[in-house]
C-alpha cells in the first residue's frame, strides 16, 4: 500500500543520489520564497517581483537545451557536481548581498538568472542519470519516490522559509540553502562515475535538433508532453489565489490554497504502490489529467477557500498519478544515449504549461472574473484531455511490458 522503498533499500548509488537531491530540493524551495520576498522588500514593486520570473526564464530555456546535450556527452554525475557547486557559490553570493547595508536589486536579478541557468544544466542530467542507476522493474517506484520528494519539499520548504523570514530575515534561508547544496555535493562525490552510453562527440545545435526530432517522431513521448501542457494551460489556477483570498475575505487561508496541491500529490505518492498493478500508463496519464480538470472545475462552485483547498487537494492527487505514469513512460521508452536531451524537453514541457496557464487564468479573470476563469478553464481542460483518447490512440493504448517491483 505504501510507496515502494525497494530502490532505496537495494541500490546504494540511487540512495546516495536521492538523499542528496531531497535535501537540496528542500533548500531550493526555501530560496523559491526568499528571492521574490527580498525583491519586494528592496523595491516595494510587484512588477519587479514578476520581472524576476522573466529574468529566470530565458537562461533556464537556453541552458536547459544545452545542458541536455551536455548530459548526453559527458559523465552525468560530473555534470551534476559542477552544476551543484555553481549553485552553492550562487547561494553564498545571495547571502552576501542580503548582508549588505543596502542589498542590490541588480545583483539579486543577476544571481537569479545565473542560478536559473545552473538549474537548466542540472535538471536534464538528473533525469538522465536515474534510469542508469536502477533496474527497469523499479522505474515506477522511483517515479513515485520523486513525486513524494517534490511534495514534501514543496510544502515544508516554503513553510520553513516563511517562519525564518518572519523571525530573522532572508539571510537564514540563503544560508540553509547553501548548506543543503554542500550535503548534496558530498552525496554525489561518494557516487561512482556515471558515463553516458554512446556519448555524443559534440554538444551543439545539431545535437539539440536531433533530440527534438526524436521526441516529435515518438507518439508516446509526444503524448506525455502534450497532455500535460494541455491540462496546465487550461486549468492552472495559481495566479488567481491572491485575488480569491481577497474576494472571499479569507486571507488567513491563502496558504492552504498553495499547500493543497502538493499535499494531495504527497498523499498519492506515499500510498502509490497499488499503481504498480496498472500497466496502461498512457491511459493513466490521460484519465488523471481529465480528473485534474474536473476538480479544478469544482473549485468554481466552492463556497469558500476551505472547499477550494479540498478541490485542489484532489487535483494535486490526480496530477501526481499523471506525473508518476509520465515519468515511467519516459524512462521506459527513451534510449540511454538521448536521455539528457529528452530530459531538457521534459523540463521545458512542464514549465511552459503552467506559465501559459497562469497567464490565461489571470487575463481571463480580468475580463470575466475569477470564478468564470476557473470554471471555463476547467471545462476546456476536461474536454481537451478527454479528446486525447482519440487524438493520440497509440498513447492511449500503450501498455507497459514490465512487471514492477512488489517488494
């Protein structure tokens, strides 16, 4: 019933990687709160807080695509070490800037861009290295563990950051984040080298295009990207949370809105072992994305933020099921020699959808109101995701040939 822990119990190399990355992700989620908070503290401008996201996006896109090619050329463990060492130094510089009598917003934005580029180098290597460390029968258990790690970090990291910022300011959050990177670097240092099979001779534009063509021609990979993007574009409600709290006059419950989805995802991940018995992973992705849209739609009929949080909890649970099956499909069907480049596309696919979705929700709310924005976004999500049954028949009918670990 509970999440399958056998990959952690039986695989020392994966255990080192997972432990270090869990710790560093927790720290990164603290900085995720600290950076925009400090931006507003320095400038008192919500516009510049929003600009931080734009400043981070372009370096992430460029470095992510190049980082995917690099991950198919060099030792993936070494690339992770370099990226995390860079992130450690960047966090120290954030800390130094925060300790100045007058912290610089220019330095803050430059560091935000640099750290985002380093994440772009890090994430494709991370996605590519995991299938090299574990057996195929453990891939779904590994996906569930990754979802659980995300859920815990996404709730606990911002919560602790909020407490620390209120008590002692942003300095403590940057210091703790730097410390978490030291721990993850140590864990990576203890691992054995992980060279890339059939490594690229050169990481260049042609190799990046080759990875894009591979994804485009594979209906299973393309299906995972497009179903997730469609679900997020139509039914991502995050941008509306502050306005909803104000409309309901329930600002004290605003934190529940942000926490509900990752908590729902965490619960599903914790009790994910029964998912191992279902081998129609393509259908699982489409059905889970459709259920996500149904519960977002139900938000529009909620009388207060508590009921909205309950709907978001169920939406997050459905999204976790989709994420577990998507990750399993990626690891099953992507050959080892292109996993870095496809890892960069994976990263971009789950970034683009929420970004456009929040823009859609916010702009539609400005015209029709928050409840209509949620209602029609959710309805369109359900229609679009259900339509994928006929649009992507190969993806819908995909069955994994692997029997996953029941240990």
